[in-house]
C-alpha cells in the first residue's frame, strides 16, 4: 500500500533555522507589519476577525468596544503588542503572526537562514 504525503509539518525554531531567527527576524517583522496587514484584511477576512477576537479575549486590554473599524484595528494592535511583549503563545496571536509571516515569505521580505 502506497500512501501519498499530503502535508509536511516542520518546526523552524532550532530545526531549520537558528532559534535566534524567530526573535531577531520574525517577531520584529510581525510588529512592523501587523498594522498594514490588518488594514488590508480586517474586517473583510473572517479568519483575521476570529484571530482578533481570540487575541482580545486573551489579553487583559479589553476596554470600550467601538464601531469604528480604525479604532478596532488600533485596539487589536495594542493587544498584539502587549501579548508579544509578554511572549505569550496564545492561539489567536500565533495564527495572526503566522499569516503576517506567510505574506513576508511570499513577498521575499523574509528569507530563512
């Protein structure tokens, strides 16, 4: 019986690149690009909205909710920055960072070492 490989999952941190790559390259890239990413994808992308809701519920920054999309984005960015500062591994944050990094790799702005 022959099985077709459909997915290859790898953990880059310390496996395909040095551990420092994550802290020195990927995290700063996410911080720098999160605002422009949200401007392009929030609220039109339902997965980004789901990430944002998870991030907000996981951060202790939930305050007044506003109807303004711009204010919502600012709030999400503040939550992301706080969670990254605390080095949290929360699912919403990791999903959103992964989406930002995917764009970075696809555009060629991020290259593995």
